[in-house]
């Protein structure tokens, strides 16, 4: 079939599967060619049913019959089709379709997606892993294990976000304190300095180290922490501020030389435009499906490149291997690739998503199959149905007096 032949969307479906106990949303775009279809990631794990509804009850009837070649035109139309726009549910739904259309385009061209994006700019994709534990002994063991596996970039935490989940640190709560993931910002700040001190003492200065504040601090405390961790020469300090406090990055930039990364919660271009144009950040960390897929990510990456801002796409466990592979095609081809977060794949995920990226000696590699190249075994996926018992507890963060804060 020629690349100008009229091939149209015949049906758009959404699947939910949880091979690692985390609900993943996969979108399939079927076409007028019986053997031609594509898969995309639409994983918004905490509201996955809303995404499935947006895909199957809105995008499917609205976009049947559209020419699959016209990805940009379809993306723009999807964005306008709900009138209100730029929210995580609808962006994820759009991402599922957008990534599936890029998958289809690669299959039609008989090329892996990175070839359509300009070809390889590097041979391997450097990735970082997460080291954590309830004690320094556990964290240290975790870092040793990753070093033995060949990783050279490691995000270091102790006690997860806020540094003291599980009430490891002595937090005094009021009477009748509700359940939640309590943390004390000041205890947390001191614990980070202590942790990084131990990391450098035991592992030296060749290890590239990150830390994720996860928006747990007030702006002025984030500034103080950035200055305190400056001597540890981080690869980057992540999400030091909430998305709505982005302009305060100006003060961090003026007063510290700590490389700054932000963006996994961004869903709207206004959240990144000013901070990139002013070079207040060094790494942009959006979650591809939360901004609407590959099409807007290409635009964002090229915009960031003009300001020497590098990419560090969000790569948590609540991202399907299709979504991970999609962003790795960008990683392979973009001049301003910085680093890729990687959470590993379980055996069950490899079974459901054949052909997913492989990591050897700290570098990720894609296969050269056409399109995104990570497949979806619909039969295997049914063995791992959606779970209703996902743990939401860490999302109920609280200050010591019980005040709810955003995680
Ligand atoms: Mg993060």
C-alpha cells in the first residue's frame, strides 16, 4: 500500500491491564486496512476509568473515518473537540490515539519511529534508577546493586518522598489526627543533606546523583535546600516547587548553581513556556501522555533546545512499556536529550508487552521493529485485569498538624 493511499481510522479501543499491579491504559487504533493498527499509551493510573470513557465514548465516534496519515491535523482537532482542554484525563486519551498513529506511520514507512524523527543522535539512552530504603543501610545496598548492574545515574532517597513516610521520624501529631502520609518539611530538609553526605562519602564523586523534592517544600525552603545541597554536585534537583510556583525558580537560578529539573505534573504549555524561555530550568521532565503524546513532546523538545534545556522525560511505574518506548524514540533522536528515568519492567510486563526496551550496562536500547516497536499481547493482558485495590495512601500527604498538602 502506498503512503498516499487513503487509510482511515476504523475503530479506537482502550484496554486496561495491570501486569505489575499498576493499572495501565493502552489505546488501539484500528484502520481500514485489516492488518494495520497501532498502540499508544494513555496511562493515567489514578483515574484510568475516566480515560477509558474519554477514548471509547468520545474520541472513537468523533474520529472514525479520519485519514491516519494526518497526525498533526488529528491532534489539533482532538485538542479542540472538548472545547475545554489541557487536563490530564483528556491529554492522556489524546496521547493514546497520537502514539498509536505514530506507530501506524512507522509501520507504513517500515521504519522505527526514531527514523521518522530524524534518525539516531546517539547509540544508547542513558537511564537512571531509584534507590530508596528505610535506613541508610538499605539505601546503600540498593545503590551498590544498581552499580553492579551497570547504572551510573541514581536518584537517591530515604523514606520515599518527604523523607519520612511510615513515621520513621518523630512527628508529633495533634489529637484525632487523620490517616495520611505525614512528613515534616524541616526534618525532611535535614535528612536530605545527611543522605547526600553519606552518598558522597561512600560512593565518591563519579556517581551521578539526583534527588526528587516532589514539591514538598514552601518556595523559600526549596531555595534553602537547593543552596544546602549545592556542595554535593547533583546531576539535578527535581520538582523543588509545585507547578503553580514555577516562576519562583527564578530565585533558585539566581542564588544557586544546582541543576534544576521540573515538569512531571505539567499538562499545559503555559506551565513550561516562561521557565524555559528564561532558562530557569535545566531539564524538562514532562510525562508524555499527560501532555498529549508524541506530537506535543516534539514541539516542546525543540522549543527547549533553543534555550539549551535538556529532556528528562518522566519514567515511573505508571507508564506502559509502549509509553516508555515512545519517549525513548525521542531520546534516541533529539539533540537535547539529557537523561531518561527508568523504573524497570517485570516479567509479566515483558509478557504483555513483547519487544519492550532492553537495558544493558546503564543504557537502554530499542529494537528496530517498525513504529514504536513495543507490541501489546491482548490475550496475555487479560491474565492481568485492572486492579481495584491500588494504594492511594501516599497521595494523602499531610503536614504534622494534619494539614493536607499536594504530593
Ligand atoms: Mg518526580
